[in-house]
C-alpha cells in the first residue's frame, strides 16, 4: 500500500479516524487553526484522544472521555464558546454536505 493511503490513523491510539465528526484535525480546520493545504499532510487524531482540544467542547452530542480535565467555564469561556461553535459547525457541514472550502468559521 502506498504511504499516503495510510494517513488516516489517529497518531495517539493508532485506530482509524472514520468520520470527520470525530476528527480533531478537522475541528482545528473549522476553527482556522489548520489551513486547507495542511489537512492532507497533518497527523490525524480522534477528538476523544486530543484532550487539549476536545476538553473545550460543551455539546449535548459530545461525551467527554473519563479523566478529561474540563476547563474553568468562567476563566476560559471564550475558548469554550469558540471550540463548541466549531464542533457544531463540523456537525452541520457533514449533515448538509457543505464543500470543504466553506467549513471554516467566519
Ligand atoms: Zn485516537
């Protein structure tokens, strides 16, 4: 198998990242922290494995793994709001079939 065909396993747990809704890389892209051209070369991670990012999600559809240290909601409210909006956006682009170039939040 060509090396580029193997690029979608999570660098932390080694399991495949099957859906972009569970991808920390795509959430960072939606947030504008990763550029489009970087998506295909950057290491993939599950949201559940990337606690540094996912701990900021506050969403009824997202259940935190045990042992995740949640941020102080007052001290870090901006980051919580931003990452949670990004997570909502990620769910929206998938369910609505929005083109990849339109994913990032304005
Ligand atoms: Zn993983």
